C-alpha cells in the first residue's frame, strides 16, 4: 500500500475511461497520473512520506503516476485543504482530514470525484457539530457530451464562478452523485428526515414555488424509521439519466423519484449560491471546469 498525505485539489481525469470496466480498482495510467499530479502545493512543515523509486511490476500505471507527480511537483500552495490519497491494490481514496471520512475517487465506473466537504449544524447558536462529510461526483462522459460544445473553448479560470455554467450543469441530463458519510454518532434517521424537509423543502420552494409539498413528502418518506445510521453510514443521492433521483442507504436501494426539480434542489445544496460548504463548492466548481479541458 502506498499512502500520500498532502494538501490537495481533487483528482481530475486527463481523458475519459477507456472501457466500462474502469472503476476505483482500475484506472487508466493518465487518470491515475492526473489524480496524483493534482495534489500539488506544499505548506510549511508538511511531510511527504514516500519514495520516488517505488516500483510496482504488476501495475506500471502506479509507477507512471508517481513519476508524473514528482516530475511536475512545484512548491506552490494557496490555502489547500489537507487530505490524503491512498493507493492500495489500485484503489484511490480522498480523505476528509477533520473527520477521517474517505471517499472513492470513482463511483459507478464513470463518475469522478469533484470535491469533498463537511455539513455542519449549529446547536442553539452556541456550537457547531459536524453532521456528515460529503463528496460530489459527476460523470465525465456526460459532462463532455452535454457541455463541451458550449463551454469547450473557455478556460478553467473563465468557467470558475460562472453562474450560467453551474446552472447548465444542474439543468442538463448529467449523472451526478452526492455521497454522504455520517460522522456524528448520535444522528437518527428522523433527524435526517427533518433536516431534508427543511433544506430540500426551501430549495423546492425557491425553484418551483410553494406547490411541491407532495414531492417533498415523497422524498423524505424514503428515510423510514427502520433504517439505522450509526457513524460511518453512507447515504447516496444519485441523479440518474432522465433526471431520476435514486437514494441508497449503506448500499441498499430505498427508492427512486423522477423529478428534474428535485434533482436540481438537492444538488443546489452543495454547488448552488448558498452551499453547505463554501470551500467545497469552490473545489467542485474548479473540478467541473477542469473536466471540460481534458
């Protein structure tokens, strides 16, 4: 196992996966190189514990990735987030540094990790608790097919913080996933349901008006009291083709709802104008723009 710990921007693929079998256990050499090379920037006192001469005869892609990282390494850091990238048996994971929650770099073979963040909640206005860590993913091919014609000639800096670009990401039929990992040990499914009633409900009203109570109830009713969500539990909210929102709890399907408005409202919580984690949104925004340049 190879483990890297450094401030890093989230990995971006340098080309789309070459086959439907590419997963978190099988990356192209270029994608792996991009994942490692994206982790640039060093702060004072940062330690990098790895040898450039590590050899892996079974997987030359790993060696190529390491060669790429060290050959392109530059000590240029601008307030990066501390995280870690672990390579074991061809797997890569991003780790949210404060909570230790880990996120695979690829979901469903084609969805690339764009960024990770934290959902905090204020208790009586006196204390903030970390409720869950989250990672946002987008399908590389869908992004290219849906947005390259309109935005392919723009630079990353031009697309960053481009409101129309983000609106198109939400509006187009692009497969995306928000993966939540519970980090607060005393969270109940009832609390999750109540939180979604408030947050998703406000977005449904913002984008679709007040007559969406039935849609909200259909979504929140998926989170039944029978489900237990101890620390480490994973909830996935996936926007599938056709603007279908599918929900999983610890890998178990709990229901799907076809609604463009619902998909938009949920993703807006993480990449919209008033996101749960502003720094995470900035990372995700940069990653989305970078996908179109590869």
